[in-house]
């Protein structure tokens, strides 16, 4: 079953909260993982692994560096579902 962009955003927000403890209201499409949400590379990799499991997608390591904003991640996951 394919997830909608809204469902991906909601699920990704849950993963970010679980990993970082930040307030879910902080997570928005335009937010940068590093600049706005202060997510370091180790936390980002954990979020990526958990997102792969949750959404059934593969996010190659060389693709992770292109996921700068929440919108980048949502769009990538939504576009690459099996």
C-alpha cells in the first residue's frame, strides 16, 4: 500500500520525535534537518533506517546527503515506494 505525502510526513514526524525528542510541531516541510531541527548525522541515519522499515523504501547512503529538508525526505519516500 502506497503512503500519501501527508501520511509520510506524519510517520516521519513520529520517527523524528522518537529519535530526537523535539516537539512535533517543529517538524514542517520547509525545515532543514540540520539547520532548523538540529539533527546530527548519527540521528539522521537512525531516522533513515527507521523510515526504510516503516515505509518499505530503500534510501541509499549517497541519496541521504540530498535529503536536506523534511520535504526532500517526504518527496523521496513517496516517490520511491514499492
